[in-house]
């Protein structure tokens, strides 16, 4: 395994390639917290790429996700994981193949929390792979968005408490992640429909999903108000500001924000905090 310092640089490079939205706010965090959050993001991105992979059969996805979830409940064996994904090394992206490396950059006293949250997410994703992502009720939607996003809010809140003694409301933390995911669902509705995926509960209109997103984003605004550490507020506020503005763009008939609008939002958030 590469030296930790080199790994940390590779992790940040990977983060920049896989998500500019989260790369920027992660750089605002203090060093130890930055390593933990970067590790968590890449671990969760690793399993997300398995869940979303177009070339994998549903049964393969479920098997890989459940096996990974189980490995994360004990001392992680990188060689065992590499053996698990070896048959798919030509089709899985590097972020998925290198799960062991992403865990290696996490501070030792925080890696347990990252493993626990990633394990729960992988198990939840496997459940929804089995259902072929067919959301039928609001309860289904709440469950799905909890596993893929609300869970991230809970994990981050645990890290905030560890690093700064900041206590947040758990429901608001879940709503923070859930609101961001609801915006993604709205933005990707046509693409999801083309691949046979249904995240809108039966009978729901686009307006219903807008209201669902807005309700969760309002709780996310309350979540941020409970945080008093500038670096953490910056981290949380940027994705939330982008979600609010994306929702506004979607309501006005646009597909997404322009790059110029994204860059302007980054500057606005930094000026506000």
C-alpha cells in the first residue's frame, strides 16, 4: 500500500475528479477532519459506483454490496476486498477498486465511524438493488434517501461532535442529506425513467417532489444554524446553497445551474460565513 502522505494526495485528486461539489467544501475543513470526511466520501462513492454501474447485473451488485458491508463490520482486509472485486477490475472505476486505500487515510480514532456508516449504506443499497429502485410510497422514498444521503448527514454530525463538541438534531441532519438527494432525483428524473428506475412515489407529481425537497432543505437550513464552527458551516453551507439554487433553476425550466452560477455561489458562501 502506498505511503499515507502519497495516499492523501491521491485521495484529494480522486475527490476532485469524482465530485467538485464536495471537493471544494472539504478543503475548508481542519486537517484531521478533512482526512476523515475525504475518506468517508470516497468510501461511499466507491459503493455508490457499484450500485449505479450499468454493466453489472442486479445479483452481482447485491452480492458485492453485501460482501463489502460485512467486511466493513470487522477489521478491514484490503487483500480480501481486492479478491472480491478482482473479477470486475476492468469495469469498476478506480474509486471502487481502492476502498482499502480510502480507509487507510482516515484518522485511526475516526475510521470506525466511517466503516460503520459505509457498511450500513452498502447494506441499504443492496436492499434497494433487490427492489430494482422502485419507490412506491413516501415511506419508501424516505427509506431510500436515508440510506444514500440522510445517513451521510448522521455520520457528519457524529464527526462534528467529535471534533468540536457540536451537537445537532438528528432529524435535521438526515433532512440535510435527504434534501440534497431529492434535488438530484428531480434533476435526473428523465434519465432515471429511461433506465427503468422510479424514485417518485406512485401518484406523485413533479410539484409533490419539489415540496418534498423544499421541506427537507428547510430543515437543513435549521441544521446549519445549530453549528458554530466557521470551517464546518462553510462545508455544510456550500452544497446546501447549490441545492437551493438548483431547485430554483429546475422550477424555472432549466436543467441545471451554469458553471458561472456555481462559481458565483462558492464566492457568495465564502463571503457570507
